[in-house]
C-alpha cells in the first residue's frame, strides 16, 4: 500500500469555497447537524441528558442500505466486566463469497454518546462496499465508565473477532480495526495493543481520529465554533472520559504519545475544518516517521462528521471509497476499485 497523493483532481463544483473554508454544500449539512445536537459542554453538561436529547431527535425515514445479514449479540467482556453488545454485519454471500476482511468497528461520540444505531449506516456502508464482515462494538461509555473501560472492551471485542474469523467467513490475514473520532482513537489504541500482544492486524482505518488529549491543538481554536464539533464539546468529552487521576498522556488515551514502530498499515481520513484536523494529520506523519505504511485522505473543505454523508457530499463519497478500498485490499487476491482515497481540492 503506497502513500496516497493529497493533490488529486477535484470535481469542478468542489472548487467553490465558502468564506469560512467549507464548501457551500458542507456548510448546509454542518448547520443542519449542529441544530440536531445539544450544545455539549455549554448548556448541556450531563451525559445522560445529552443522550436523552439525541434519542428524541426524529429518525430519518430512509431505508437502510441492504447487506447480507445483521445480527445483534453479545461477546465476552474484559475480566470482571459485563458482556459487550455487538452488531455483526455480513455481506451478501453471492456478491462477496469470501474469504473476506473482518472489520472491528468502534463508533464515535466523544466516548460519551452514540451507539450501534447512530453508526448503523456507516457499518452497513463498510460491509457492503468492502465485502467485509463488520463487528460494530457497543463499548461502555463515560462518564459512568471512564478510561480505560472503552479500550478494555475494544480489546476484548477484537480478541473475540480474531477467534471467530472463520465463523464470519473471514480471511485470517485480513483483520482490521476501524473507527471515527473517539472510535478512531479507540481503534488506534487497539492497534497498538494488538502489536504489543502479538495479534497481527492488516489495517487500522481511522476517520478524523482523536490522537492526543494531553494538549489543545491549534485547530481547536481555528474551528472552535460553527463547524458542528466545537472546542467546548471536545473539552467536555475529555473531562467525561479521562477521570481525575488518569494521565491524559497515557498512550492508551493519547496514541500519538505511544511507540508507533511496527504497527499495522494505516489509512487516515481528516477534514480541514475540524477541531481534530491537526492531531489526525500529526498522527499520520508520526506513523510515517516510525516506518508505518500510511495512506491518507485529507478533505480541506469538509467538517467533522462529513464521513457519514456519502449520499449527499462528493467528498464523503471519496472518503468512504478510500476506506472501503483499503479494507478490501487486505484480502490478497481481491482487486479494489482503484479510488485515490484523498483530495486536496
């Protein structure tokens, strides 16, 4: 897997940029999503209330993307902890007969909100697009279960998936971790744990990941408000997850602070107008410096959350295609669609 160019040609309409850096299309969706999410870290500071408000939002009346099968079940949790709910997506066996990649997916939401349902569309898109088995993990949320509960659950789920690859129709050499935002953080941490414990991974696919909570990055200030994810929300998420007494520089919280040598290849998606832009790109560069193969899709005119809008935004379709192609390519005898996975236009 070679590094992707970040200067790929863009569609002409994506040359149009709003005064704030977002494309006009992205601005519409950033505003719509902002209106649907409570002002976390400002007026709303209770996690349970935040979840209640999100659950009260009307659900879109859109049929889900079809896949071969979907199953809700539980898998063993860490020692002394509850079982972990997961949702397993399998592709159509005719369209993707196997062997197939097995993707262990961790949803975003600042370690505090969101669940299997909020990211059902993303999991389906990965399953359908990559012809992959996807195990979406409902890890324990903060502040009720602060660090390290989420990463402990993530490791337990990955171990279960690794032990059940054959049952899932998977290629044992095509085990992948994937996640967006806080889920990208969990996936990156889990990739480091897998290396340390001798579990080979084929890929870590990270979508605008949180990589270092021990500092406030410049992009937090540049995109503090008006781009869906806010600086106030990010600081609140950190407070919920990193309880007093925990070290925010611990590599299991801030994977950028860890030893990066010998990790699985990475595909990293970042959005230009995102408080997390700087740390996502810094992680990609640090991995390269450590000798890890990295492909990247950077989308300067997009915002945090755009990845789930492939039905509406060209950049989201390109970003999804880059992740899907990277996952599909982990099975050695498959050919991916040849998407470039990156765009600076």
